[in-house]
C-alpha cells in the first residue's frame, strides 16, 4: 500500500476549511437578506408600517450592504482578507444580538445597519479569499460554494417561520441568524491569510508558508509591494482591465435585475398575487422555492469546473427567461400551479448560472494590482441594483402589475444570454497568473481564459 506524504493528506482538508469559511460568508449573506421575508407582515403590524415603510425597512439593509462592499476594497487591501472577515462576523453577531432582545424600531434599524454592513464586507471578501486560497482545479467549485451557502441561508430563513409557526416570535426567528457569524469566527481561526495579499505587502516568507498550507501556486513573484490605494486611470487602461471590470459589473447588474432579489425578498407576497392563500400556503410555496434553489446550486457547484462558465451562463439565462414567461402566463390566466412551476424553473436556472458565475468570474478575471478595488466596484454595483429592486418591487407591482414587472425581468435574462454569448470567457482550470497575463496583454474578453492572448481587443 502506498503511503501519501503528510502534506498531500493535508491539502484536501485545507481546501475544505476555505470552503467552510466561504460557506459561512454565504450563509450570512443569504439568511440576512431573506431573513425578514417570512416575518414582514408581522413586523409591519408591530411597527405600524405601510407598504412604503416595509420597502424602506427591507432596502435599509441592502443600502448598508452596498456601503460595506465599497469599504471592503480599501480595508482588505490595507489589513488583509482575514481581518475584514473578522470585523464582518463581529458586526453581524452584534446586530443579531440586538434583534434577539426584542428591539423597538430604532434598535431594529441599528441592528439591520450592522448586519447589512457586515454582509457587504462578506460579499466582496468571501469570494475573493476563496479565489486566492484555492487550487485552480477546484477554484470554481469552491467560489461557487459561496452561492450555495447563500441559497442555504435563504432556505433557512424561509424554514424558520414555518418551524416556529407563531408570528409574534419574529425577533427569535430573525435573531437565530447570530449563530452563523459565531461559527464563522471559529472557522476563520483555522485558516491562514491569503498568500496573494501576503505577496503584495512584501511578506514573501509568509506567502510561501500560506501557499503550501493551502496547496495553491503562488501567482506573482516574491517581494511584491503594497498596491496603491484606489484604482487609477492608468491601471484601468492596462490591457483589457477596464473591459474586465465592466464585464463583472454588467454581470452583477443583470444578476440583480433578473428578478431574483424581488422574488427572494417578497416571495410570500408574490405567491399571494398568484392566487395562493396567505399564511402557511404562501410560506410553504416559498420554502419549496428555496429548496429548489439549494438543490440546483449543488448541481451548479458540481458542474462549474466540468462544463465551464460559458455553457452554464448561456443555457441558464435562456431557461430563466422561459421560467419568467411562465409566471407571466400564470398571472394572466389565473393558473397558480403554472406560476409556482415558472418560479421554480427560474430559480433552478438562476442557481446554475447568474447566481454563482458572477462571483466566480469576478474572482478570476480582476488583475491582482487592482483586485481589491476592482472586486469592490463589482460588488458595490451588485448591491446598488439589489437595493433598487428591493425598493421599487412592491411599488412596481402596484403600478404596472406583476405581469409587467416579470416581463421586464424576462427581458433582462435575454440580455444576459446575449452578453454571455458575445463576451464571457471560459476560465475553467486556468491558473490565475495565466488569466492575468492575458488581461494585461490586452486579449479580447472572450479569449481571456486561453493559454495565450489569441486576439487583441480593439482600441
């Protein structure tokens, strides 16, 4: 029997620890953003909120997610990925602690501010750390674990109201989310700092040790220097860097405008609009939606490093559009079952395409020189449009009806399919250094995952 060296036995466990940390960041994201959906009507009664008040309370968390994503870049550049994740988990734990104390409206708003800022930090730094601390052969799957955990958090948020059953216990139901950052702090203590960040701040010895512990290949030469604060015009003009940042931002815009955020935040309301009875029936359908989301995301993780990014993005966007058109037909002809089927199809397709892929692409394509700022720009763009959907969804349904809103979402999915066909590169299995060389060499977006820059982008 062949005995493997201890270092070889350690590597899968190292990758598993990175995946667990990524999962904690995703769970916090998912539970926090969807945690109020099942309790929204009760919270509205407790705090005497009308439709506009519910929208404002929902969007408040998203606004601070946006601010957290903006702050994440400079913080991660200066202090490292682990310190930012530490701060995020501590802020989230404090916010959920406030919720558990049966807060008044002001305290509840403060809690959502803390949690939102923490989620914004995690949404940027979690996938970034996963992309930098994972071997190329499994990088896509580990980064996609973030989206899997997001769906698990959403499912958990939908399950808690059903399990508790009593709307008056909304503070307990939401406050249970505090377990997630506590677990995150425990896992964080078991992983090293990103070797990429250690390299950029000139800690070559520590970078070597971290890379060996994680089983990754160092992507730049030793003796790096601290990158400049922010992103300069000269940095953006290097090769295809500006095009890469634009592509990542576009993917996140399309991800959010596809309708997923409106569905996640207001799923029980949507099912009532489609003809389901309020209460357990709508909550049960919502839970089914979350379950399909979870199962499909598991499939996506298994496929993203096999089938690649482009096929999943193109096929997924097409099926998303079909599902949304099914919802439109269901609402037009009063067919609740078709509406549920359409939403399930849409959610499953989203989970294998526009759900995880923007995070994977973002973590792979943004050059190391502006990695923190570039990813922060993409993440902040995501949260900005997330906030727009959260703020205007209920008002949009009141103004143009559910059919009009879902037709708009379907058009966005069609646009996402076209963008993926024309510009999205295939990066599965490629080393980050090779991808970066293509970006800085000015290759076309479609060719960035190739072994060399086949075509230069047009000036």
